[in-house]
């Protein structure tokens, strides 16, 4: 996981209390994706707010980390299922309206 000094931009380890290059003291870690700030222990498994995990160990195979909302949605519904449900709902709306108007 990559952490960087806000002062000089140098890469630092998660357990560092100060930057090894410029010497600035670290009070907290700031997520580069969402800006969440907190102690480094909260970031042990990624950002507690958005799930950002930092750099991939193999930068050649680096994939985008999906947002939590996107991940939860895709966990339950595949794209095909989503489209089928959408089309069925669109077809049922006119039938429901016609039924209600004929009452």
C-alpha cells in the first residue's frame, strides 16, 4: 500500500511517524481518493470511507477499485439481470396504468 508525504511527495511506510526525507511529522493519513483523514491504524485494510487500497503490488496489472456502492450493487445483480428487470418493469407500467384507468 502506498502512502505519500503531503509536504514533499516522497513515499513513506504506513508505520512512519515522520517523513524520512523532509522530516515533517505525521498526525494522520489522508486518502487520496475521498480525502478521509484519520490515524494510520484505520487504513490497515484500505480507506475506511471509500475502500481505496493504494497501489497495486503489480502495477502492470493494476485495475480500478470499484466504489463500495458499485460493488454492493454488482454483488447482487449481474448486468444481464438488471437489464431484464428494467425491460419487464417498463412493459408492466403501461399495463398497470391501463388497468387502473379502466376501474
